[in-house]
C-alpha cells in the first residue's frame, strides 16, 4: 500500500515539511565518498545496496548515486509549489525522480527551472522565488520544527505529536494511521 493508497483508504491529507538533510553540502555537490569519508568502501556499498533495496520494495525509481547535492533551493521552490501553484505533489514527485533516478544536481537553479518548465509551472514566478528567496522563511520554520522535534531522518510522518521516522513498510504506516484514528 503506497502513501497514495493510504490517503484514499483513510481519508487523510499529507503535507510536506522540509528537512535540513546535509545543509552544508555545497551547491556543486559532494561525492558520496567525500561526504562519508569516515566510512569504509564496504560500508558505503552496503548503505547503497540497502537504500536501493528499500526503494525497490517501495516501488520507487532509483539509480545508484555517486553524488549528493544541496536541496535548500529545491525545498524553497517546493514550498512555493505547495503554497502558490496547487502542484506541490507533482513538484515533490518530479524532484524525487530527478534526484534519485537521474542523479540531477537539485542545488543548481538551472536544473530546478527546467523542472518548473517541464511541469508547466509559472517560470517567471519561480525565477522570482529563487532570486529573492521568497520562501526561505517558510523553509527555515520547517527546519526549526525538525530540530525542535529531534527529527533526524526522512521521511518522517508526524501527527498528534507522534512520529514515525524513516522509510517504513506500508503496513507499519497503516497501523500508525489506524492508531491515530483511535486518538481522535
């Protein structure tokens, strides 16, 4: 059962909260080896294999990555898409695909604007959002919320001050939602 199926079955609404995943990564990115320089090659391979398996189990596209990129600008455009365009879900899904399947540098404004064009979103407004960092305060508030709540991984599902951190099989998320319904 996917998140979409859970949303339909239990009549729930999801909302993206942005998270500071490696916020010090430079805009040009870092190699996975550099980012995790204290890990052995065997550890890095095991991490990559585990992530690949999780993605496959979830039915999500994945291409082994050698680089990681700063997602801050992508998050700011995501906040814009959520608040102004009614295309937030499309934005987040396409960004996920670009990053995990295409190894796209989502820290590069040109890459982000290509996605805006592809989705048919208002290009001039997206350029303005990026140039003036119009959603930086929104993303800052999300990051602050993550820090205050001790969130250390993505995805994290939260409701009624309860948290489920990291990828979880669909049955675990279904149990979480059913438990939340008992608290209503």
